[in-house]
C-alpha cells in the first residue's frame, strides 16, 4: 500500500503528491514538483529524527517543508520518524510546530504520515 504524505495543519487536512522519492547514499528524499512537500533525511534509517534549527533559524540535518494552498509551512521543532525503510519503500510519520512563512503565524502539524515507493527500484 502506498499513500501520499498527509497531515493535519491546524486541524485542516493536508495531502501532497510525491514526484520524486529516492534513497541513495543513505539519504532519503521525498519531493514534489509543485513544492507541496519536501523531506530530506541524511543518514536515514528506521528511527526518530528531531527537527533542529541553526542559530539563523534554518533547518539542519532533517529538512521538512510543506505547502498548503499558498501557505509555505516551515517547521521550527518536531520530528520525522521512519517506521520502515527498504530498497523499494519508505514509510513513516511526522509532527511539528511550524511557522507560516507569509504571515509569520505559528502553525501546528499533526498526524503526518507517508508511505512511498522509491524511484529506480
């Protein structure tokens, strides 16, 4: 079973199609041509990965970005968990506190899930 990334953003349903899903050289990448989802996890493996910011407020290590309509959502804290990872498939979940980059308002992302087939496999 595959399911596109989905979540609730401030309680409202969100989903996005993934255009590219790869796992190469230890890095898991999910992205869409419309920029509705961006997920990058270096040194990916089954486990939980915290979302961290550097001193300038940029994500380091794990990168997660969502676009809901015209809202660009940038996490400031939270996690991405990989629940299964193989040469052909990746699945997991995510939750975070974030900021709407246009309005600077705080946003809560809950019940995030993904299950994708990896390219080239």
